C-alpha cells in the first residue's frame, strides 16, 4: 500500500476519499499499480478505513456510504 507511506493516519474526509480512490478504483488511474479485483461489501471497506483513521469511529455504515459513496 503505497498510500500509507504518505499518511500515517487519515485525518480528514479528503484524505480518506483519496485513499479509497487509490485503493479501490476498478481501473488504473495512472498510479502504475494494477491489482486483482475483489468484490467487497461496504462494511469491509469501512473496516479497512477505520484501521488508518478515527474519522468514522463514531459513525454508522450509513454515514460512511453517504460521505464516501
């Protein structure tokens, strides 16, 4: 995860959106890294984000979907 070299903690919504775009877009956005596609549900993605940020600690899955979907 190259992104984690830039941020040790995702501190705001803009950083979280950038992280999600780099990690979970289905096509290469010029970052030079192509990964295998994997189907994931929203709660799986949220749990990964919560490992690197406290932004959603007190939020529900519905808030996560609204702000990141």
